[in-house]
């Protein structure tokens, strides 16, 4: 709405300048300036009709619908028609052209002094009118095409946002069932062993489910909410681990209000617990998240232990693939995901610039 008002204001200002222009140019020096101004206003009205018919109808209905031949024929006919009508009205309403009379007097005075000044030939007037009309139609065409391009870009952006929301919803639906499947298995193991921690685990899981179902929508959440979710998950995982697994967690954001896409870190943590734990050998998982006003730095490293190849491996399947796709959709050119590994350690480093520059 604000853009339309500005557009109307610009148009009104432009035509107002054209309407008052003769008063500054003529300034009362002609004997009958009204005749000259009258013909000028007829030409201005003719130009306005040409501009708005081209701008509002011919370009949208013909040019932008790939009927370009029809468009140029219609513009040509419109120019010829308007020129003929304006020329007829000028001579009919204002039969005396004071400007031409002054030119005749100048020509006579120059002839009396021995100078032959015939003035511009009659075809020059037609050529001048053709150039002016073509310029008016060209400006109208250019403005309308530029506006159509801007509108198309805006529509494409809206479609891209809708596609992004749909893609993120799909990716999230893929992550959540897989994650909760593993967590429910852990809680089941606690209930089978009559562990007193089962009730605490169920409470934490309910908070996590609330976050996933109701609080982590297709938009952004806060870093504080995401850290709370990750802490609940890590606490649940600790319940089933032995003393052979050393877990270090270091979450130190400079602000918990940083906007971040939900569930972007949890798959990396889940991978570490899935692949970095051995119940027979000493294992470790180190998780850290630090932030500055300009970036979030997340790192996760875990011990590696030989295990049979699994075609459904999350590390090469849904988890890591979804993370890469989500990062490319939400943080294009504003993230860096680095993965390194050797025989003993698997390292993941993710840097995100949460705010566009």
C-alpha cells in the first residue's frame, strides 16, 4: 500500500511539473501566450493518454503475454491517432499560434537584413512528434516491464519461502521420529530394569516432545530453547551409559536470544552417541557451543570404534544429509560444516552466521 501511494505521488508530481512549465518558460513575454499554452496542454494531454494506455493496458495485455507484434502495431496506431487528434484540436480550439507568428516576424526581420531563414521544414514537425511519442511510449513500456519484473521477483521470493517452509517441515518430520525412536528404546531399557530414573526420563522426554511439536515451528527459535532441548537429550542419554563413557558438555552462548533454526545441532549430537560409544572400551564425547554477536560455533568430537557397515547409518543417511540441506536452505553462504576423522576420533565443526550481513 505504501509503495502504491509513493508511485501515485511520483506520477502526480511529474504531471504537475509539466503543467506549470509554460508559466516559467513563457513568463508573459508573448503577446497572446494563452494560444501557445493551449496547444502545449493539448500535447501534454495527448502524451498522458499515450503513456497510460501503453502503461496500463498495452504492455500488460500484449507485450507481457508474448504478443509483441500486436503490441508494436497497437502502439503505432495509437501514436498516429493521438497525433492526428491533437493536431486537429490544436488548430480547431487555438487557430492562432502566437509562437508561429513570432517566428514569422523573426524570419521577416532576418530577410530584411539579407539573411535567408526559412525555419525548419514541415516534415521536421512530424519527425519531432514521432520521436517524442516514441519516447513517451518507450518510457511507459520500460516502467511497466520493470514493475512486472519486480512483482515476479517478489512472487518468486514468496514461493521460495513457502517451499522452504515445506522442505523444513518434511526434514523435521524425518528427524523427529528417528530421534524419538532411539529415546523411547532407552526409556524402555530403564523401565525393564526398574530404574528410579525412568520417571525423570519420561518427564524430560515430554518436555522435548512439546518443544518439537509446538515450539520449534518452521521458523526460528532461540538459542536458549535449543540448548535446553540438547541438554534434555544429553541427560537422557547419560542414564544408560556406564562410567567408561566420558561426556563433556560446554554450552556458553553470549546470548540465549540469538535466533537459530530448530533441531539443527541435535542430529550431530545423536550421531556422536550412536557411533562414539563402546560398552567394552573407554569412550568419550565432547560437545561445545560458543557464540559471539556475529556467529555460533558448535563442535562435537567422539571416539571411534570399529563396527559393521550399516546401510541405514544415520551418519551417511537421513541425519547428515538433512543437516546439509537445511543449512543450504536457511543459511546460504552463512555457514561452514567441517568433518574430519581418523582411526580414533570423529570431529564435527559447524559455524553459523545467524544474521545476514
